[in-house]
C-alpha cells in the first residue's frame, strides 16, 4: 500500500467508524453529504488536472500506487472524498456537542466580507502567481455562496475552522514533505508566494478553507430543500 493511501486510510477510519455513533448519527446525513462531496470533488479535480497539466504541481511516484487517470494518481481522487468527509465529521461533531460555538449574525457578516475583500486584494496583488491568484479568487466565491445560501453553516464554520487546521497540519504536512525524505506532492516555486509553514505552502490553508466549506454549504442547501419539499 502506498504512503499516500495509508495516510488517507488512517484519516478516514475514525470518522467513518464514528459516523454510526448513536447520538451524532452522521450516516443519516449521507444522502445530502455524499452528493455534496461529489460535486466538490468534481470542481477541485478539474482544477487539479489543469494545474497538473500546466506543471504547477506534481506527484512523487514513489509514494503513490502508480495508477494515474489524466496525470492524477488514484489517491488524489480519493483525497477529495476522504478529507472533506473526515472534516465534515469533525465539523458536525463539534456543532453537535457545542451548539453555542458559533458567531452571531453580525460578526458572521463582518468577518465574511472582511475575508472576501482581503482575499480579492491578495489575489490581484499576486496576479503573476497562478496558484495564489486562483486560490484567493475561489475562496471568496465559495464563502459568498455559503453566506447567502447556508449562513448557519458559516456561523459555525468560521470559529471551527481553526480547529480543523490541527489535522490539516498533520496530514498536509506529511503530504508536502514534513517528516519524510521527499514530498508526496509538491509545487512549482514560480506559482506560489514561497511562504511555508513547516513544509506547507501558506496558500494551502486557504485552499483547504474552500475545499471543506463547499461540501458543508451544499449539504445544508440539499437538506434544507429536501425538508422544504417534504413539508410542502
């Protein structure tokens, strides 16, 4: 088994097993969550394929299965299922056990639009850096979509996200080379700012923000629509 697949398996094992916990019962949300993750996967896989074909990032063959589809290893496709699911579990678990751990409507609005403005500024100040530029344009798009159509999710997500960064630093740290001889995947230095935390490019924290928020927002939208139709 490849190192990349081992990391994904370990990341999924706990959240999947605990999805059947009698109080949280995350499995009851699968009919909304899994399609949301699939849609998110399509968006980010297309982005991934384009950037891989352009040589903006690359995958180390010694750490994956060697099975490639459109230049992406099999594990990379699984990444966009496993990581959003694992983090969705963490999000719902925190929300369930700490229902008051959220921002007020006022602070949600203030922080949302502050993040949007700052992201757009960072994007246009780094127009020549492809990963930075696209990353900081995608983030406000995802955040605004979530704010207008799944505001309750944003109220919880903004304070919970710093907690989700803990497993992010562990998993993404290993994938980008922390504690191993070579990175599982790495970046062309010409497409990002070059600022790293451990081995992780700073941009990855904001990429991750969008990757995890989008399926949560879509899940909320699907669930709300289903209940509205059911009660009509």
